[in-house]
C-alpha cells in the first residue's frame, strides 16, 4: 500500500467509526483524498476508495450487532441532549460541525429557521471527532457561546449546556469559565451507521 492509500485508509477508518457519514459519502471523501495525494485517475481512485471503505463499513456493522440494545450509547445521549438544547433552550447544538472551532463559530447560524432567535450555541467539530474516535477515553470538547442580542452570557450558556448534558447521562467537566471548553468523558464512541438502500451495491 502506497503512502496515499495508507493516508486515505487511516482517515476512512476513524470516519467510518464516527458514524457521521453515509457509505456513499465516505467513498466520495476517500476518492477525493486519493486524487489529492497521489498520481491516480478518477476511475482508479473510485475503485481503490471502495476497496478501502467497504470492508471497514461492514466491519463496523458487525461491531454494532454486539452493542446492547437496552443501553443508550454516548452518541445517543449526545443526540438527545443537543436536540433538547435547541428545542427547549433556543441553543442550536451540532455534532461533528465544520472542521474547526473558528469555522464552527462563524457558520453555526447557517440552516436556522426563518425568524428563529437563538440565545446561544454549542457544538463539537470534526477535529474533536477524529480525536475521541481514534483515542477511546479522551474527552469530547464542546464549544459554546452567546448570540448577538442575547441576554445570556457565555457562562449562562455554558451552565445550561452542562445541565442538559448531565441530565442526559453524560459525565461532564467544566470549571464555570465561559472562555473554556466543556469536556465530556468518552470511554467509547458508538454511533450507529447511517444505512441506505444504495449500500447493497457494495
């Protein structure tokens, strides 16, 4: 396996385990990585991308079958907490959102409903996802803040985020400083894959 293929395979491995992308999306992402990092045709890149991603996908599906169905995973607790933050507290909250903190803060308002008046925001970004998926036991770093015109301070938003995450059954660490990220323990990230009918072709 060449350097480009190894790099693409390393990326695909954590991206599959994260559960945030469909199989088609993962193949497209891997194909692009191969084209960007090696001298390869589009056709060969697509073939190699399928060869890299499909086995990882099916391996992850097999792993999912061993997960207890009567116990919520950390990912499911996060999804419930973030849904509550948005619906009940007017704090849009997103998982695996953008590539980094800077982009997340600048783009968090995209996709909000017309007339919606959020008072704060919360998210973790793709770099954080890569870290906690690759290194079980590490923390999920939650970035948050207030919205222009909101009566809440960053500390106020942080307190609400911590409360909702804790009520969802997550272990949270935060010292109350509005300039510091909220850390959530992640012993093992388990998010079920997004399955589609087109997966049958692979």
